[in-house]
C-alpha cells in the first residue's frame, strides 16, 4: 500500500519513523536504504533505535507494508530479516566520471518507485561552485556504465544535454535580483502616489481654510454694514450717549 506516491526520493525517507504494523510499536527511524547496484533496485531499509541509535533492524523491501507522509509500516517483528542478502548502501556522495575520463560531479540522491523499488533516476550536482550555482541534474539509470565504492562511471553521451531537476543559487539570485528590482519600482510608485495624495490633501485643506476665512470676512463685513445702516441696533456704536449729569435727565 503506497497510495498515490508513484516516485519517492531516497532522502525523503531518511529519519522517518518506522512502526510495526500489528503491534503499533515504534521500531526506530530509517537510517539508510539498501539497494542492489547491479539491478538498480531498492531491496530493503535499515532503522535504528535505542540509546544513541545503538540498535539496528534490517527489513527487506517486501516487508514494507506502506509508506506515508509521517511514517513507514513494516511487517511483523518475527519476520524481520536479521541476515539480509548482501545489499549495499546507496553510493550517495560518489564521484561521477564519464567514460571519457572526465570528472563531472557527485551523486546527491536518487528517485525510485515504492511499489517495486526500481530506481528511475539519479540526481547529481556539478563539481565545485558550479554545482551550487547550476543546481541538480537528472541522470537516467541506463546511463550508468559501472558502479564502484567511491566512483560511478557514466556514458559521456548521456551528459550532452543534461536535464535540470532543481535550480541552483545562480538562478535563484537572478530571480531574487529581478524581484528586488520589481519590488523597488513598485515601492517607488506607492511612495509617489502617497506623496501625490498627501499634496492633494494639503491643498484641499488649504482651500477649505481659505474658503472659511473668506466666508467669515464676508459675514463680518455684512454685519458691520447693517449696523451702520441702522443705528438703533443695540450693538450700534452710532447711538447717542447718555448724559452723565443727573439734572439733565427729564
């Protein structure tokens, strides 16, 4: 039972929790996969548990019941294969050379089908800084000529038009530079828009204040004119003053 997972990457299973299918007990965590390099097939896995991961358990691939996002279910503990056939650990980190005696890079991972364990692709990076800048490339299994303990020889013709699997820092830096440039232009437009809107707001406030002042001056002028035209208004300054001498009063 492997669900909809058609292809897995070897590194995705490392350190994944392993549970016994029937007892639900934790067996350990995946420390490595085992493969047959000649058949180019995953044939088992090793999980470790206990203090400092001192206990090691080996399972054949046929004992793997299911692989999920969080863990792996394996067969009964009594079905565990303590003395598995002599499969080997994947040659991760091995140097990749062409049959023309040119060093290409190193193996960093591989892809396989969980149903059968068959390897469907090897992932390698170029040598030196170029590997970091250029990214990771896919190598078809048929391109392998021979596999040793530290080196893998591949057909030079298979590397003429390498298929990129993941982008490197060179492409990421280009995209980051482009993003920063676009973000700068967008921010500049936003700032200009804020300045424009602020200037418009200030002008509107200034116009409103001027209109208020003009209206107030007009109102004061109108009141003053009315007072002059009608001296009998109680607040008119043109009304006759009262005599200070009481004898002058009627």
